[in-house]
C-alpha cells in the first residue's frame, strides 16, 4: 500500500470518527479516576465536565501514559502548580508546538476546541498574534483548524488564545487528530479582577520547618532532670496577700502513664470505656493525654541561639510567628532559658521566667534577678516555652471531686427510679414565652435535685430567654435560693448578665448579683453599666474574687466554667448553691462541666444544662483523647442515654420554635439535624425585602449559592489557605448589598481558614471601608446577622481529600456546617466551588437545595448525585467530626499543618490557664498548641483575645494586656 493509499485510509477513518461523534448519544466527556489521579477522558460528544488542574494528567500524557511519536506541548502550562492568572476581558495567547519525531510525514487532520468552560472562551489560530501596539487586521481565529501535512522532523506552531469572560477558572480541551490517533491537551486559565489582584501574595509559600525540640536534655516536664538546676523567678505578685481556703494541688502526670502514652500504647484505664467504677481514672488519663499533647506542641517552638533585649526593667524576646499565634503565648506562660555558651555535657543552670506582656512580635519576660543582673546586650540563649498548667490542674481537681457524686447524676440511665416532677402553673415575668419554653421553666421550678434537667435548644429557639426566665423566677419567688450561672466564654456570660439586668419585670439589687471575672480580663472589656456588678480592685487595677464573707451574700453569681473553681478556692462548699445553670453545655468537655458541678452539687441541688449537642462541641487537641471520649460533652453523653434520648419531659425539653431564620433558610438544617421538627416563627422581613429580582435568582427564596472555581493558595511561612477569587466575589456581593441600603453591621462573613479571614478583611478595608465582621464558624457561634456570606475556600480535589481525612475546613464536619448556615436571619449566600463541596453530603444538599429552587448562579454545575460518598459513618448525630484533628502526620505528610483548625472560641474563653496561678481563669489561655499550629495554633477562634466580635474572652484574655 503506497503513501497515498495510507493517507486515504486515514482520512476515511477520521471521517468515520466525526460521524460517530455527530450522531452519538453516549455520555459526554467527563473526569474519571485512574490510580487516584484525575484524567480527562475523550468521549464522542463535545462537552467536558470538571477537570481538576491540580491532578489532571491528560495535559501531559495520552493513550493512558504512553508517549507517542508526535510530541505536542502543553498549552498555558501551570506555574508552581497553579494556572496562569489574567485579568477579566484581557486576551492572552499561548503557542502550542506539534513536533513530528518520525522519519515519515504525518497528517494532522484537524485541531479543534473540543469544549471550553465557560463556552467559547478559547480560540485557535495558525497565525502569530499581533502585538498590542499593532493595527494588523488580518489576524484570524476559529474553533478548529483543518488538514495539514507535517513532514519528518518538522514542527508546527499554532496559537491558543483565551479571553476570560468572568472571574475564576477557564478550562478547555483541545483535540489533535494525527493519522489514526487522537491526542488531547487541556488548558487552564485563572481570571481575576482588580480586587483579587490586590490580594496577590508577594511572598511565595515556604513550607514551615517543624522545629526539633532544641533542649531535649535540659528540662522535660515529668522527666529525668538530673543535674539540672532551675533558677526560678517569683511569680507575679498577687493582688492581695489572701490565702485561698482550698489549695489547688499540682497533679503531676504519673510517670507510668507518661511512659504508656509516649509508647503509643493504650492506657489500661481506657480499655473498657467509661464506667461508674473507673470514672475518675478514665478522665484523669484523658486529661493526661491532652496535657502531654499540649507539651509536645509547645516544644515545637523551642528557639536556639537567640538574643534577649533589655526592655524597661524586663527582657524582651522576638518570637517569629507570634503575630499569627504560632506559637500562642499569653501572659502567665513560662519560658526556660539557658545561655547558649553553656556546655550541655556538664551540669548547667536553667532560668525559668514568666511572660509578663505579649505584643505583636515580641514577649516581655521576667527572670530571676541573677539573670537580669548579669545579662549583657548581645548575650545569646537557648529557650523553650511552657504553658501554664493551672487550667489542667483545675480539671484534675474537678474530676477527682466528681468521683464522690451520686451515680444518678453521672449515670442516670442506671437509676432504678424514674423521676416525676410536679409542676405548678407559671406566671411569666417575660410575656414572650412559648409553650415549650414555659414548660421547661415549670419543670426547672418543680425539680428537686437528681439528674440534670436539659434544655435542648437548636439555633434561635430562645435558650437564653428560657434560662433568664427560670433564673428570675427563682430570684423573685424563692428568697432562699442561691444560683450559680456558668457559660463557656466571657461573651456568653456577659450576655446572660445583660438579659438578667435588663429584664423590666424584676429589679435586681446590686448586692445580690456578682459577675465574677478573671484577673486577666481588661476593664475596657466590660460595659460601664455592668461594672457595678463586678468586683474590681481600683488600687491594683484588676478584677478579683470577693472573700468568702462577701461571696455568701450573693444570690446570683455569673462566671465562666473555669472561674467557678475560684469560688471553691475561697471556701464555698457542697450545697451552697440551690441551682446551677450551665449554658452552652454542649461546648464544654465533661471535666470542664464538672468544675462547677463537682464542687457544689448536693442531692437536692438542681442542675440545668442548656445547649445544642449537634452544634460545635469541645475543643480537644489530642486526637487520641478526643476519640476515647474527651471530645464528647457531658450534655451530649446524657442526651444519648435513657430518659433523655426519648424526650422524657421530666428530664429534657426540646425547643423547636425558631425566631431567628427565614423559613427557607431554616428548612435545610431542620431536615438534616433536627428531624424536621423546627418551626420558623421569624417575623416578616421588613428590613430587607426579598423581592430584589435583580439580586435574588428567585424571589422569596433567600438562600443563594454562587459557584466560583478559584484556586487554593498559601503565602510566606503561613500554612493557612486562602482563595482570592472567592474573596473578590465576597467583596462584590457586599458592595452590592451596601448600595441597596444594607448596613455593614448587619452583614457577617464566615470562612474556615484564618488567612481567608485576613484577605477578605483587607479587601473590605480597601474597597468598602465598612465595619463588617469576618471570622471563622467558631467566632460566630451564638451570634446572628441579617445577612451571612460563606466562603468555602477549597477549589482542588487533592486538598479537599486532605481536609476530609483530617476533618478540617467545612468538609466532613457536620457541626461546623450546621452553625454556619444557621447564623443568617434574612439572607444566606454561599460562595464556593460546586465541584468540590458536592463531595460532602451536607454541602451537596445545600448546593442542590439552591439549584432545585432556581437559586444557583455562577460556574457550571456538577452532575447531581443522589448519594455522596462521605465520612458519615463517623457522624452519629453528635460527633464533632474531629474539629481538632491536626494530626501531625497530616501536618507534614500533606504539608497542611492541620490547616487552620481550631480551637473553639466559645469554649476556650477563660481557659488554658488564663493567667498566672492566682486565680485568673483562663487555663493559660492557649487555645492552641494545636498539633502543628493548626493555622495559627488552633487559630480557630480567630480570636485569641483579638478577634473582632468574639472579644477578648476567647482563648486568651491575657493577650490583650
């Protein structure tokens, strides 16, 4: 057969392929998975599905990886793993070379744009594009090129161009029909506008180096420190010379337990799970595991050969990453220093000092006078940080005391007697109570002790109203009651104070109400009108705890969970309080809940727990401790037990009337998390009418999904992710809302990553100038806004899978999803990549909830699937889905550092040692120490004492000093 016959045969084959494509009814081209890699696959109909540029290999290979004799270059090659960026409406060109490496001529039957997303945004040309200054009118473009012969060893250059029509990813598949082969190349372009361009990073991402502890032989908590002389400074002076009646023991971690945990074995106390018999040992062991995790995390920030500078009467140390809370250091934490010149082989002295002040990039330190006296400028030291154990010691103390509590309180399901509460008709102080709220208050008033009474209140159902009513009823109608009210954060405790004080139906006497605050709390953090209910030392200029003689006179004391230990330290005893109310009880670990309960409960004490076990739960940093049960709240454990799970009204009341959300916003979370029981009682929307036909895709449907295919990015040494394409979309939506008269104070932006918070905040400051709260889910728990905008960030399957494995971001975290979508009163707007978020069952339902109601706009949608593969087997209706899984393997194996998660603002408040050991109640305030920094050490709260609306009470009041 001669060359002409071969050429004719190939032409016939090519025509046959074209005919097949023209008349085929087969499915369109799609993305499939070969060996866990995304690869675009050629089918017979010109339509491509979603192709993930981060994983796609069709740009580089064809015939499933076998290079052929025709070498075709990749159009618009990725730069550092990302598509090239170009401005919207700006045309960009790229040459594609087709090289014939054979000794014979080949026929290039056609080159064609198989498909583009968005449609028709890519074109082809055999002509070199004119320069921007040229006025040449002869340049011609089309969607296909026909029939050319390519001689042996010859190279043909053609040009692929793209003119983006909107922000986000532009994708094309180009097919090259060469002889009998069809070869495919994918092209990707990322289009941006001036907002997203303004957020471009000037610092390329450098994966943070995980520090190896530099002082392994110097001082190890609980370890062998033979030959080490530790020269300690005195603690910062206490406000008074008062000696607490009940001293807090040290509770060192037993060496036997430390050895077992360090060997990665399971301690015996955890083998059979939680029982009444092993209650104390079980939880003490879990706290041991948690504390050791915090030790390890803190040690990752050891520093070597650093300079201490003189600063006033103290020394100052510059700490890289401090501004990003990596590490998270707060006033009251410790620092151990050794002169670098000392020989580690011999006995040496360590100086153990305190952190007195935390600034943006440095900490002020106080050491023993010896170090201050002999220190010279330029002296260098090896240092390691150590968190304040005060908070952990309070947990050990509470669990130890809980061992003496009645079994009916800790394990009511084993009680042989079922409680029956006698109630009396209630005359409400607040005239707004609905039927369920009224019933729960009557039950609380009729309760005579025993197991806790639970108010299960989903979002916006009036838990605070109900608690306030019950507290005021007790205060007004029962003169012999003494009430302790605890909340997980200062903000939450202040909210209760505000409701109680501002209720017109009851006048609270100044001497009857105490708002107990930690010493570390700033005076400016309290509203001036409420200072009269606080105990503030004007001379020392700090908050303090009243003496025993004064404490017994108060009828209502409001504090955080951990602050309740101060009351016990002052001498208040079991049975002092007739009623103990724990608000947001689903956010506290069981040992935290035991701080107020174990010290003051008596058989006739009424315990009331209020919260929602399917919203955010406790923050635990040890993955093992979380999995064994430290991540489950006391409230959640009870809700899964007999009497509670069946809704017995003598044990629990579920509030179902929602006064926050528009019915269309409420319907999805009600279906997914609350058995479709929630009923919307929101008043008519008069502030923001829902008839904006040019804004809402569908009138009267205030839930919108805007599809944007952006790109995940990181910068500098910050492991947190951001997506500036989505950030730009968020800002544009806000600008549109403000032009329509919406106040910035009524808009909130929720996003899962700290760096996205930073980028959106920066863009708003530049382009909007309005005060709008931007934060993570945790910083919005308990809050609401008329309009909530959610930015999901993730845009690549690879990173999406990492998040799912380690339960980061929004994916595979039903609780975080639930909180995010229930903050909006009148309008909810979700912005994200539909091809990524559809991989999660809950986000997929939100996506199609919008699409099915004609309320989706943006990039093309994925195919609708009835079932989505998720990690739902790990979700049992209450599991936190490991908010805190920054497993170290994930941190470095996936270069992700735990990717931003979390510590939960609301729970952290006043925790982690909140101040020195003198009674401040913040556990040291570290929320973090989260495995490898979880983007800014657990970053979660976005707060650490600085987050906009969450206030200084979140994981670090001391850091405000």
